């Protein structure tokens, strides 16, 4: 990540050029977008270390966190990962080809398919998720525990807003 606060420069330029306008929303939104972009790049690089893309990581996490039998319908996966059914299907296809999940018909609904972690998929996500948490912690390391809690509360407030 760049140590230069370009958003701050832009805000000051707008204040100078258009003192009649309040660029303070840009100071928040612009920084949030830049931080999100920087963090996302680092997280994706970390997923690649495990041979995964961001979407595949999300699917494996969804399956792992539901507990035994580590299985969900494709519709449930789409809901858990907040993507379309088509995107979910493509992600599951890639994971199935890699031997990390299996798909089988539901016994109670011939139209539905169950996606289940294989032992290899569970082993991979059990290795990748702790590495993911370590990276997230590292990305937040400039903040102390109180600042993290405060930021989490503010972000939660924005999400609910």
C-alpha cells in the first residue's frame, strides 16, 4: 500500500478551488475505496498461495463454517456468498474439478443439488482460513484493539444505515 494520502491531497485541492463546496464525504468514501482496493489486492494474492481465487475461497468458507456435514445447496451458497446462481455454479465447477467439493442430487428435491466439501477441500480451507485471518490482522495492525472496535462499530452503523 502506498503511504501517500492522495485523497487528502484531492480534498485540499477541492477546498482551494471550490471553497463553496464541502468535500468531506470524499475524504471518507475515497479513503474507504482506496483501502478496500489495497486490502482486496493483498487478500487475493494470499488466496493464490493456496491455488484459489476469491470466489472459490468464499465458497469453501461457506461450506466449512456451516459445520458437519459441510454441505449446502448451490442456492444456499449463492446466498452465503452474495453472488448470482450462475457465478456460484462456475465457482463450484472449478472447485469440483480440483477435487475440493462434490455435487450430488438432493433426496428431497430432484431439481436441487448439494455441494459438499471433500476431505481435501476441508484440509485446504483449514489451512487457508487461518492464513487469511493472519493477513487481515496484519492489514489492521496500525490500529490498536480499541480503534478496531470503534471502526467496526462505525462500519456496522453505515451498513445498517
